[in-house]
C-alpha cells in the first residue's frame, strides 16, 4: 500500500498545482456532495414533490452510508493529509507538502470515499428519475441524454478531483466509492424498492405488512452488525476511533473537525434512517407522487420546512457531554424524520382535498 499511497500523493500534488486557483469551486463541490448535507437538505426537498423518489434517495443514501462506514473499519486505510506526515516512505528532505483547506480535516478511515459514493448514487438516481419522466409522462425530449450524460460525467469528475484537491482521499479510494455508489442505486431501486412500492413481481402477491416486517428485521440487523463491528475492533485491540486522533494531530485547523465525519455518527444516522424507512415505506406512498392532483405543494413545502426546522433545532440543542444520549437522540431523530416527511406531511398536504370527498360519502 505504501507505493499505491505514494502514487496517489503524486496525483494529489498534480491536482493541487494544476487547479491552484479553483479552491472556491472545489469547496462548493465538496459541500454539495457531502452525504450528511444530501440527507439533511436534498431529501426533504425531494419529498415535497415526489415521496417515492425521496424514499429511494434516502434508502440508497442510508444503506450506502452504512456499508461505507463498515468498509472503512474493515479496510482501515489512511487519508493523504495525515499519511504523508506519518509515513517513513519518504526521506525528510523529499517529503511532499500537501495543501490543507478548510474542508480537509475529516475523520474516519479513507476507503471507500463516502462523497464519491454519494455523488454516484445521486447522479444515477437523477438519471433514472429523468428517464422515468421522459418515457412515462408523455413529455419525451429526444436530446435529454446528450445533455444529462455529459453533465453527469462532469459532476462525477468534479467530485473526485475535489476530494483529491483537499487531500482527504487517494485516487483509488474515490474510484472504489464511485463504483460502490453506482452499484447500490440501481440494485436497491430496481430489485428492492420499486417491486414493493408498485406491487409487481414477487411482491404483487405478498402482504405489505409481511414485507414491512422483513424490512424491519433487516434494519435491525444493520444495527446489530454495526455494534458487533465496533466491539470486534475493541476486542481485537484496535481503537475504532483511532482516525479521530490522527485528524487532531495533523489538522492545521482542528476547529474544522466535525462529528458528522466519524464512522460512529454515520452508522447511528444511517441505521436510524433505515429503521424509519422500514416502518413507514409501503405501497401507500405511491399516492404522494408529483403528479397527484389532490395535493397542495404550498402546504407540503411549509410543513416540510417546519418539520426540518424542528428537527434541526432539537438536535442543535441536545446535551453533547453525554455520549449515549447524544447518539440515541440522533438515532431516534433519524428514524422519525422519514415517517414525518414521507407519510405525515404528504397526508397533511392532501387533507384539504380528501376531507370534502369523505364528507360527501
């Protein structure tokens, strides 16, 4: 791995030198591809207009984040900005000096890249959703592929370059993350989410409650696997949080280190979201699609904004000195948010239209 890391450092030096005046652009790209930001911002926005697409997005992001965090613990790879200062591969005089930015200080092992995986997932979901709209909504535009595909390649390339520019990932870590995200999006939607929501294939004859119970058991299994992975590392004599120490040791701006970049926080948030999805996602969410006439988008937007603000205010004001209470609160909030945004808020937005109909009946 030393030689692979050294080759990656050479690539990072080239990227930092070649794009030396583009730090502002890569900061924007990093913020847009941040899995935490995508879950906190993009997911609520999507649910305003399309609950099924929102559920698919959260499913891919949550399962992808969970799998990425476990793989990080399994692979135990370094990040460039601390490896280059720790390694004995270089002579003292020949040691490269990587530039650190305000976004460099991330914790957690380096492989696979969560940003690259999240970006690949979102890009594929958008392409799948656009294809669905073009073919099923009778508004086909023949040139959409010539616009969307090059934009997708450009966006994915920008994310990979941005992760290398801020020295948080080696090139091969970005590649692994992108491949993982590209696999999860179609696999989870085509073979898991769509057949259950639209009731076709093997799911057509199955009781939704029975399927939901299996989904709940699956989400519970992710929690159990996460706990077992953590304590397995402890029993093996390894500190699951060793990368946090590395980040504080080699980060030029330690105040930029955020808890959301740790594997433990990601596992708590992702497993909570998976449990919330398992409890609330049924074929009933197909009623809240973007083309539903009996639905107020204004009411949906206002209710969504109030819900997000309430969750954000609550999480910002919880006790941060008690570790168990901190993570337990985030887990519960992550489980409740899908229920609110995928079922309660859409039902509230449709209430003015369904009430007169029920009264007439």
